[in-house]
């Protein structure tokens, strides 16, 4: 199983899409779509990302009879490690926005 996590400004709610099948390599790929604006507007993007990511994981793994309670145990452990770790914190002000509108991609 392969998971692809994606987001864009058009995504308003958590969605699980797929699976796409690679029969030759015997891989299922699921798309996990997270709401971009809800994440970046949050005071702590890490917590918002974790919350929406695990919401999508719960939706996906319910298809495989994994309970939300089991996923919540992992979610708490991940949150504890990432949110309480200063290595995962980045000040938004450290990054200036880059204007890519002049780039010709053709």
C-alpha cells in the first residue's frame, strides 16, 4: 500500500481517493487530500496537519477494519513527538513568499 498526501487551496474537506492499482508491482495507492487553508491558517500548522492527516487515515483504515481508537493511539504518540519537539517548529516569518508568476512552464 502506498499513501500520497496532497492538498491545495480548492480542497475544503478531508477526502480519501482511490485506490489506483499497480497490478504489475502489486501496489494500491490511496490519495489523502487535506484542507490547505484550514492547515495554513492555524496558529500551529503541525497540529492542524496531524489532525487532518489522521482524520484521513481513520477514514481509509476503516475500510480495512482498523478502528478509530487504534489509530488515535498512534495519533497521540505522533503528536507528542512532533508538537513537543522544537526541531519540527519553523517560524513562518523566516520564509518570504516567492512569486513564481513570471515563470514560463511551457
